[in-house]
């Protein structure tokens, strides 16, 4: 979000990300995102290139994201001469906690706004 300039593709990407966040992607969003799928073909982005170093990558599955983050962290640590330390968390809900009450206030407001938007008289 610290961009000084914004290309047409940047704007399309930002719009697509916002629409994904609210599960409201358009056909244009999907078509644009399909042009950004990494691969080995000459027309596809190659995430091994330096310009993609230290950037966020959207993946379909969390294990893919986790592996990319792990590789990126290892590369960054080696490049900067730092040592990585892993921390693990084993979280559990308490016995008297209702998971449905854990929705953040913001998510509740967004959901309520969508309900109002969809229920027009």
C-alpha cells in the first residue's frame, strides 16, 4: 500500500483483491487474475525472477502458501546473514467458548451490510 504510482494493471489487481475479499469477483477480475498465474510458459509470470522476491503470492491452498513462505524466509535469512527461529503455537478453544461469538466486529458489520444490501424493499 506504499505505492507512489499505480499502473492500470495495479488498479485491476487492487480491485480484484478487494472483490475477492468480499466474495464479489467479476468476470473481468477472474480474467485478469488468470493472466497472473505463474508457470513455465513464456507468457506466464516466473516467480523465480528477482522482481518477485519478497512479494505476496496468492495460492489456492494453505499448504502451498506455507511452503512458499518457508522458502522465502529461508532465502531472506541466507541473503541477510540471519538465523531463523521457529515458534509453534498449539491453540485450543476453552470449554465455555462458543466459536460463533469469535467473529470480529468488522466481519459482523460487513455481513450485516450485505444483508441490508440484499434485502431491499
